[in-house]
C-alpha cells in the first residue's frame, strides 16, 4: 500500500508527458461529469485495452497509472481517493480481462458480439492450425497454382461442400440462460442494446425469422423463454472432429465457424491476400466479403458471386437475407475491427472505404439481360404484373409470366439467359399463348430494350424515375413495382460507420509465400501490438504459449453444460471410469488442449484433458474444495478431498493447476 501511495503520488505531481498524451487521446478517468459506468467502459476498448489489461498477478501497476489521469494539483485526500480507484480498477479490470481471454476458448455468439477482436482471433487460430495447411497436399488441389483467382476460389468451395456440413443444433454445445449471460456481461452491455442485435434476446430485424418464430425455428419452443442455446464457434479442429461424433459422417460447423474456416482457407489454399478478406457479423449470420473478381460472398458452405446474387434462386435468397434485413454489427479485417456498439474503430479508414466501394458495386446490378426475370423468380408475387413476348415469324404472341416460370421449374434452362429463355418459350404449346398483348401487364422484352437503349443505372435516382415511367405505361401500381425492383437490383447494406472515430491500429501483414512456421513466429512477435493476435494464441489452445492457465480453467468450469449434463448423478470414481472409455487422443495436436465439452462431444481426449474434465466436475460437486492437477512424466493426476485419480497423457508438457 505504501508503494502504491508513493508511485501514484509521484505520477500525480509530475503530470508527465505520457499523462498529457493520454488526456489528448480522451482516456482520462477524472472528468467529473462522466458517470461511473462510462469510466469503467474506458478501461476496456479495443487496442488500448489490450495494452492496459493483464491477467491476475500479471497486471503491472504502471499499466493502470498510465490509464488514470487525475488533475493536478494533488492533495493527500486526492491521493487516498485515487489509491482506491486503482485498487478498484485492478479488480474490475481483472474480471473483464478474464472474461475476454476465457472467451477465446468458447467463442460463443454472445462473446463474439461483446469482444469483436475474437472474430479475427478465431481466423488467425485457424491459420496457425496444421489442419488447413494439409489440404494443400490433397489431390483435389493439384495444379491450383496455375489457376486464376476465381478458379482457385471455386475449387476451394467444392472441397468445403464435399467435406463439411452445416450444423446448428441444441445438443452439441448445450443450453444456458438469458439471466446467466446478462449477469456475466452486465458491465459491458445493457439488455436494451443487446435486444437490437441478438435474435434470442428480442432482435426482430430479419422479418423472415421473426415471422416463422425464432424460438420454434431453433427448436427452443419446448423450453421456457429464458433458455437459450450455448452456440460456440468451432475451430477447424473441432469442426473436423465431428467425424468422430455419433450420427455424423462429415466434418461440420455453424455459420461463424464456416466463415472463419473459409477465410483461413482462402488465404492458405486459394492464395487470396489477407487484406482482401473481410469478416462480417450480423445478428443472425456470419459471412465474408472477398475483393476478388466482381466480389465474392461466402455463405455457410457456399460462395455467392455477383451474378449469383442477382439470379433470384433460393441460394441467393438465403445469402441476401443477412444483408437486406440485418445490420452489420461487426466488420473484422487485417487492419482492425469496426463494431456498431463501440465508438472507436481500429480498422483502417482506407481499408474500410475499399470494403464499402467493393460491397456497393457487388450489391448493385448493371441491369443486364435477364435481371427482370431474376427479380420475378425471387419476388414471385409480382409475376402477375408481367408477361413475356414471343415472335414466331410475322406473328407476335404473349405469355403470362406465371406460365413461363412454371415451365422453367425442373429444367436446366433459365429465363434469365438468352438461350434458356428461347428454349423454354419454344417448349410451351401454342394454345397457352395470347394473340394480343395482355392488358395491365408489363412486357418484359420492351423494358429490357428500354434499359439497354437508355443505359439506365439503378443507383441513379433520375434513371429510376425514367424506369418507373416505363412501368407506368403498363400498370397503375408502378410505384410498388419500382420500389421492389430497386430493392432487388440495388441492395444497400446496413453499415454503421456514422460518427465512428477511426483510430490507428496494428495491421497484420501475412503474405502467401510465408510458411506456417514463419506465420506463427510473426504473430508471436506482435502479440503486444494487437488484441486479436494475442487472443489468437488462446483460441489456438497451445498451453506453452498461454501466459496463464486461469482463462482456460475458468472457461472449463463455467461453460461446460454438456459435461455436467452427461455426468449428472455420477460420483468421481464413475466419472474417472467413464472418461477412460474415451479414445485416448486429443483432437488438438502437440501441446494444445481441448475444452471439456469438446472432449465429451467427440468422446476423445488426452489424459490432461480428461483430468481437467474430472477436476471441474469434482469442483462443481464440492465448490469449497481445492482441486489440483499435476502433469509430469506422462501422467496427469487429479487430487481433491483426499482422493487421487491418474490418467495417461501423450502430451509432452509439465503443468500444475488448481481449480
């Protein structure tokens, strides 16, 4: 305490240049008008937070005093006051840091929203993993270096489709409660803000999911309203391990897992530069936008090119929902992140502007041939206002749009393509056609000719008025038709950059010619420069690169609902025997460790992982007991309440842990 007084009093009276610099950046805790909650928020914020916060027993005093900027002159009373502030900050910061770093092991939807740096950390963890690097040796990718960029991306897409399935069930990672999650994150976000961004807490942005009943859609209608799924984002190892899980024949993952997998594989296998890949998170979905060709969107296992975005098919409709109806809450890039909830953005402004230009161009149709047919394929209720025209020599006849699309269904031909339309219209019997133009219906071919002749641009308001006037030649509700067509042909994503303060962060510079080892060395050298990089080493699970095992154990104790459900009613001896029926291999190589629920889901675990499983169960049954885990010489021993349990381990590490 005396040391705190001396050091802090010295810092107050000196009013050093560091203090002045921090005040200029707006990091002062001393503003009297600022509410306490806002002061706490200043401690945790993107890159500055990473430098200021450290885990328990590793939080340097200087890191705290650099954040707190009291106004001179100092009095003994002020010194005492700020000593208490320091102590409070240490305790409060420690809790927040523990939540953040432990979240790197579970990567749940809620955690990714609160700590947006985790999204890129998960990508980097996959890049450091050997699993995706082994894809390069698969015969499927032979000769990929001789392909152009889009061909490489298409080749990668087919590999992912062939080897992975989409999985989003309630059993895999268990259930939690709204009250539990809100209590955990009460210092970070309030319920009303969360309702604006999370479907399970009240978000209604996507009308599709809201109309069908979000809880029923996810299979939650059999539970009380406070129960929600504990969806965890899987690393590539956990995705690959689904092959070991009963009922699965392929690897699997949910949307965020597939987005992180795609981003890593695009860099490692398809050789797409990292700075061309942007990870986007919305309240109900996660996907990537890639600056390749005219733009590429990854959507779960598939990709959506610009042409596909406007083809009106079911696949493009699913991809469209996230950007048409949901706000982009998180954007993660090699230069940093932008989150709609936080005032500061660490993504570089140049990268963000490039992203906006690329995405805007991708989401804007050039109104080429077939765009009207694609629109009507997607918005079927507008087909009643349109007709096709067919010329047969000197004879001109017309066909209802509904009849044309019913004939398109089940064929390989498309009304959006010249040859496909010709084949479909030729295949329809003559008695289905009208000899005269059908009243109150728009002639698609006339509008297509008008768009081409007048060079109409859908994103120009004046051109939109001219096109609406063309529609009005045929139908009275031209406004309604034009509004719907404009929304289809020119999607405006819900980005939230207004009022953001762009601050310079650290740019991760990985190149395609770097080896996996060189990449790991580079990232290890820059852990103090980037929160995402530092968190990646926790998401990567290597215990030799963790500064502290506390976040790993904290996650194991508090986020293992599957383990506790499976061991319900078992005593320690029974749990020990049950764990020994598992396959004796970890799903993670080397000195990396799985979390308990991963071990249970895949019934596969190394002895250290089994020891952690048993240790957290023993602690849950006897919270006041001290449970120790000692690992050395190929043995992992769990001790507590006078009992000892041994497991064999293949991992060459020595550890001593207390739960």
